[in-house]
């Protein structure tokens, strides 16, 4: 604690940021904790719970623990504000389709009044989660600003701008615009704005942008060529079967956006590393600079490829476990349910590998101010 206080005293800007963030977070916390009157739906706060354990057997003979919850709550808004309400809830061990409620939780409820007996009954609709989302978002913002400083603020701004662009793309698509065209335009904006906002307008930014665009273009050309030559064999769009739009176009956009994100990360890391080496030693030879960049790229390549594979496949873990539990062969699961994830991961990995040497050579040309010849 003493070290933190001494650090804040030395850096007045950090102190101002920290105090401002704590103040803003306190205001947000107070608002979210007392914002029931701003909702049209009726909200009830749980004041006590009485639980009764039980068991249920499914069609496969598996026994699952469940518990019946007798809930006392108080209505927080609307015409019945301040009245107590009895609620019923069932919670299973898996909690897939139900809620495990606790005291002080707030829930959305539907309220009915019996006109004859004038008794009020209610049914739980869903959990009020806004305060938890605000807590997590506030923690993220607090950390990124404290650790990243002004550059962290830039990163936050780029995230917000990219979310806005993504929402615009969805809206334009729903209005009938060509998905491929607007997605490509949006991708170019993602790259330019994300890197330039965070790093500014300089040679490092230009190098990262060019490396990202070149690596993405090459990896997409390879992916599209292989898929078309193979006539989409082995790619199953089972998870897209309810779409009213051609799944092939959407799949290409998925590959583009996923590949773009991973390559952009690699390109800015390589470009920053080359710039740092040049700044530390302006007289460094281009050959040495390229070799150093390759060594850095090899380390990044291994970790990023694994990260990409895990990121795509992790979303399918529940489905894989469900199918394995129901006796489906493992290779059938991979073929039917993981074909799209594997193609995305392979395309992104190809883009990562290609973008490393491309970004290295572009960076060296820009930072050393001469063409790369034979060393």
C-alpha cells in the first residue's frame, strides 16, 4: 500500500486519473444499485429463501440434483412497489435452463392480482444482471486506464469505435446491402482505426497496417482457392441451417474478421519490436534487424497459433461433451461440428505465419529508409 501511495505521489497524472475513476465508479455503482424505477418491467428483490433438496431422473437414467426454492421478495418499482411477493423457483445442478437465486438478488417478475381475493402472485422471468455487467466493465476500464494510461484510453476508444462500426454493418445488412462489400469496407476501417488510434500516425502504424492487409489478403486468397477447388467438400453448415442468407458468404466474412484480428495483433507486435530495436541502436544493420525480427516472430507465432485454435474450438466444448456423452464417435463430431472452426483456425494460422516476414521486411524498409537487397 505504501508503494502504491508513493507511486501516486510521484506521478500526479496517474493520481488524478485514479481519483477520477474511483469517483466515477462510485457514482455508477450508486446508480446501478438504485435504478429500478427506470425499468418498465416489475423488479423484485429477494429477502429470504427456503430450499428443499430433491432429485430428478432424465430419459437416459441419469440422476440430477435439484432444489425447490420458496422465495420471499419485495417489489422495488411499479404500482406494487413495497409489497411482499411469494415466488417459486427450481434450480438444477447444471443451471442450464434455470436460475440459482440468492438473497439480495433482483429478478424481473410478472405480477398478477386476483380480483376476487385481491391476492398478488408472481412468476420469475429472469435475473436482473445489469449491475454485474457494470461491475465487470468498470473493472476493465479502471485497469486499462491505470495500467495503459493515455494509450489505454486510446485502446478503449478504438474498441468502442469498432463496436459502433460493427453495429452499422449489421444494420446495413438488414437493410439489404451486400454483406461482402460492407464487411470488406468495415474490415479496412477496423485495421486503420484500431492501429492508428492506439499508435498514432507514424511509420510503425503504416508498417502494421500494410503487414495486416497483405497477410490477410494472402491468407484469404489461399483459403478461398482451396475451398473452391474442393467444392466445399468437408465443410458442413449445420449450425447455420436456420439462416435465410447463403451461409457461404457469412462463413467467408467470419474467416475474414477472425483472421484480421489475429494478424493485426501479430503485425503491431512485430512493427513495435523492429522500431524499438532501431531506436535503441540506429546504426543496426538491416540483416541483423531482420534476423532479430524473425526470432521474435517465431516466438509469437507459436503462442498465437495455439491461442487461435483454442479460441475457436473452446466455444464448441459443451457441444462436444454432449455428443460424446450420447455415444457419437469422436471423428464424426469433428467432421460434423468442428469443420467450420478448424477452417477458421487454419486460415488464421496461415495468416499469422505469412504476416510475420511481410511485416518484418516492410518495417525494415520504412525504418531504415532504403530498399532491402541482398545482404
